[in-house]
């Protein structure tokens, strides 16, 4: 296994997949994306915020301008405790704003850019198995078709099939105990657009920000003991879900008002929230994992998509500069594991305070100023995360 990689089969057309494929094309490697869904995901999904490090990584594949056109800057982030105490989260002074994006717009921009660079996409291709040879690897899809390439990259998300094929002993995702819903309310709290508020309500966590065009986008992470599939969520009506949401958030301000004023037919479910515990085996032979398939932090980190993009580009850099794919994957893991696992570990701690009990509700407003000064010192916490840049021009060898 020493010849240079020339072809790659990328499994998954979400965020990591198109970015990996685009970066591989820039590295001179032919990349093909195979996505399980029957069509491009245009027009589906909720919103996510892309951090400065993720934005900078997308600049490498030439997606910066397209990104600016679809993103809405978030200039300030606040924490709201017990509906009354508001704290400004210190920002990193030399970093730009977060960009709030519709997931569907991001998919479109990334897929368009990858196609411009010569990446081919095939839909309705659910990977179910692989066959490994000494010089190639063959993806086997549920529709009975196959595709062979020098390497196979698993960018197939938190429920990754490739992860189990690489090592059946790899862990599966862990449910965080929360379901996610979002929508837009006509109610407008007295705040400028561009301020995102993370609110610790009486019985659950939610966030909201006013939209420049009017209205307020809100999202909830509602405690729920059991994870539910999208099919199970859809078995209940939106009106029924709204009643449950109001039961949890109805007494919060402004959460209750935001929800009460939201037409139930606009409610959007983002599903059960999962994270990935550390994955022991990131690659084997000619196969490797990228994105949520190998390092999905809790959504509290606000870094899932940004880390997926960084890893995608770092993986392509390693395959560009190191001829033997398994050696390239070893370098890739050594460049990424420590960073992604430390960010995931910090976010997991935040998860545990998302549904504070009555005592914590009383204590939080008192200890928060000290907490912000010490544990949330941006130079020690967010700055190393947001300032990270992939040295694309430098050799990874
Ligand atoms: C509610 C919520 C809010 C979030 N908010 C943020 C945020 O604000 N900021 C942030 O940075 N991150 C956020 N994230 C995390 C972010 O969405 C993920 O980290 C990111 O989508 C990971 O990209 P990915 O390409 O690795 O996986 P995915 O986006 O999940 O894409 C995986 C793709 O693989 C396909 N696939 C799956 N199995 C197969 C198969 N067997 N064969 C072929 N294709 C397959 C899937 O259909 C999918 O298209 C949030 C996540 C959630 C759930």
C-alpha cells in the first residue's frame, strides 16, 4: 500500500461529505459522494451556527463568499437564567461573528461548490457493506450496486454504518436525554437582531434570536427520557407537541410567550440529540471516518459542523501529502483526535446544566458572574477553539 491515492468514495452527502470531496479534488484526487437519501436535501432541516474556525476552513475550498450570502451574523451571545438574569458571554476579540445558517442552504452551498470542483454525487445509495482488497475498497449499497475506489471515507453521520464496518467494537452514539424542536415566533423580545440568547428555563433549555426580517427564531432542547425517531415524532401532531412544549416552557419568559405565539403548523423537529463517545478506531486499511461519524460533540458545543469541516479538510491534506493511505490516516488521526475529544468533553459538561433543578436555578444567578470571569474566560476556553486554522498550504508529510 504505497501508491498515491487517486480515487475516493465518500459515503454521506451532509456537511463532512461534500467538504471532504471538494478538498480531495483540490488535492488532485477524484472523489465521488454517495448519499442514502433519494435526492439532494434542499429545503429541509433547521438552523445551525457556524463558528469562525469552521468559516475559515470553508475558505480553503472557496466557499467563503457563498457562505456570507446565506449566513446571518450573530454579534453577541447572552445567557439568561431563571427568566430574569442576563449575562453577556465574553467573545474572542480578534474573531468574527458566528454565522447562523439554514442547514438546507449550507448543504446547497457545499454541494454546489463540490460539483463546481468536479465531484459527482449519487443519491439513493445507502451503504450496507464493504469489500476490501489489497489495492482498493468496494462500497456495497442497499440497491445492489457497488462502487470501487482507492479509499472509502465514512462521512455518514452520528449513526454511521462505516464506523461499525471499520470496527464492530466501536461504540454507538449516546442519547443526551433531549429532543430538539425549532420555529419562528412573531413575538419580538426587546433585543437587537444579532444577539443570540441561551436561556436556562425552569424545566428546560432553549435559545432564541430576533431575525432582521422580523420575528424571533427559537429552538428548544426539551428533556425526554427516551430518544424518538423522526417517524415516532411524526406520530404525534404538531398541536400535541406544542402542548408538551408549553408544559415545559410555558412559565418561562420570554420562552412561554415565544411558544404561545408560534403557529403549531410551523413547528419543526430536529430529532433526538446524540453525541459520540470517544471512538477507539478511526480508520482501518483503506477506510477512515470524518465528521459526526467519528466525533459528534454535544450540540452545546456549537462546534459539530465546524469540526466536521476542519476534519474533512485535514483528511484531504493528509491523503494529498502522504502516499500510503493507512499512513495518511494515522497522521490525520494524530492531528485531530486530541482537539475534537477535548471540545467534546467540555461540551458534555455543559449538557449536564441544561436542565437545572430548583436549587441550581437559585444559585446560578449568584455564581454566574464569577463563573463567567473564571471558567468562561474566552482566552482559555473559546479562543483556542475559534482561532484554529488548517495549514492547507503546508505539507502534512
Ligand atoms: C438540533 C441540532 C443543532 C445543531 N446545531 C449546531 C450548531 O449550531 N453548530 C454546529 O457547528 N453544529 C451543530 N449541530 C451539529 C451538526 O449538525 C453536525 O455536527 C453536522 O451535521 C455533522 O455533519 P456530518 O456531515 O458529519 O453528518 P450529517 O450532517 O449527519 O450527514 C451525514 C449524511 O450521511 C448520510 N448517510 C447516513 N448513513 C448513510 C449510509 N449508510 N449510506 C450513505 N449515506 C448515509 C445521511 O443521510 C446524511 O446526509 C447541530 C446538530 C443538531 C442535531
